[in-house]
C-alpha cells in the first residue's frame, strides 16, 4: 500500500452532512466511500479494506460507539474518528477509552476535520514505515546468520566462539585476519539485530 493513499469510510445518516464531508475529503486527495448507517458501514468494511472510518455518534440502529467496538473487533488497525452534536466530557472519554482515534464535536469547521485526518494519516504512515523497516531488519538478520555460518566454516561452535588467537611466533598476514574481522563485524550486527527485534 502506498504511504500517501489512504481509504476513508464516512458513515452518517444525515445525507447533507454525508455529502458535504464526502466532497471535502475527496478534494483533500483521499479515496472515499460512504455508508448511511452502522450496518452498511460494517458490510463495506468486511468487503474491502479501509484505513480510517469517520462516523456520527448518534445514528438510528447501531450508534457510533457500537460501530466503533465492532470495527475494533474486525480490525484494530483501523482508525475511527467520531463526530457528534452531543458533546460531553463523559462521551468523549468513553469514545477514546473504547479505541477511537479522535473525537470532533459539532458544529466544527472543515479545516478542523482536515487536521485530524492528516494527523491520523501521519500515524498510519509511521506504522507502515516501522513495519517495513522491521521486515528489512528481519531480512538482514537472516542474511547475517547465513554469512556468519559461511565465514565460520559452517559449524555452530565457530559462529558463537571468539576467533582463536594466532600463535605469537606466526603473526598472521593482513589477508589472514580479514575473515576474523568480518566475522566480528557480523557478530556485532547480529547482536544489534537481536536487540532491535526484541524491542520491536
């Protein structure tokens, strides 16, 4: 998936607001789909992948908080932005505790929503970039393991043991030291990769 192109699902039973938000979000360069209520939103979420869901809180049938919970059960990585005209501290806290990415109270300016969406997309980009870097690190770790085995002669003991010291009376040439140096570099890279993978 491109880091720049995210898919947004707008869910609202108010047709005027739904059309206004759809037009605005499309103009900001995002791919947009719409749902008239929570049930339709869930059907669409099961059929295709969305990155962000913008949903009204108060809707007939399934409300925004119920939809939020079902979205999180379906895919925890989808970011949910809740919009409502019934803004209270308790409702905001409940929405965030339930896993909403953010909460916008009506009336709001479109540029407020644009900022929230941009911040959500930045968070998604960071997650995707981190995942890509972790995959690169795993690949590099695998290559390091292969090189270690090759340079140590294929034995397990050689891969973990320190390079043997050369006898004092037979000082090795620079060329003779190269494999040992390479193996030590690989051990350092191996230790770094192990530490990074453990903390990821």
